[in-house]
C-alpha cells in the first residue's frame, strides 16, 4: 500500500531514496534506498539479473543486479 503525502513527509522517505538510471538513455527507471548498491546492465545469455525493468523512455529491457 502506498503511503500518503503526509506520511511520506513525516518519515523522510524521499530523502532516503536515490534514482537508478537506464544505461542506454539515462532516463530514471526507479528509486532505490540510498544504502542499496545496484548495477544496471543489458541482459544477455549467461547473465541472470535479480530484476528486469523496461525503460519507459527508450523501451530497452534493463537487468538490475543488487550487489549488497
């Protein structure tokens, strides 16, 4: 469930987030917690990322690997 604006302001959620960008076009594809380290790569045979996202700007399929 998504928190309301008031809850987000009180909990400082937005201050703890950082953007993750598409490696092809540089568009923001998601937000991650500041302490989380991620790598964004294009998926290919032999590499299995933890998450897959499709960039809303260029349409590239991006693999996201959580390193910590």
